[in-house]
C-alpha cells in the first residue's frame, strides 16, 4: 500500500525539482498544502478544491502515485 506521507520527498522532486529526504506537512486547506523541508516552505496545489479530509487524502494519494510513476 502506498502511503502518501512517505511520498513527501517525491512530491518535492516532482513539483519543485528539489531533492530532499526529510519533509513534513505544515499546513493544508481546500486548495492545497504546504511542506517544510530543508528550511524552505513549499506550496502544492490540489488538482481540484477539496471539501473534507477524505478528499484531501485522495488528492495526496493521487499525487503520490504520480510522483512515484
């Protein structure tokens, strides 16, 4: 099973071209989420706005699959 939190460094590589090994989600809202890594705060937009935690999880899992190919 693919766990989206383990894929945070993959999100950074895919969306921002940044190679990192440690990352954490520091904010999330209906439009996207923020990750802190290596002293930087990066923003990631969801493909579509989310209305609840289940939709947010689905968006994160979809991004993880895309990032890992």
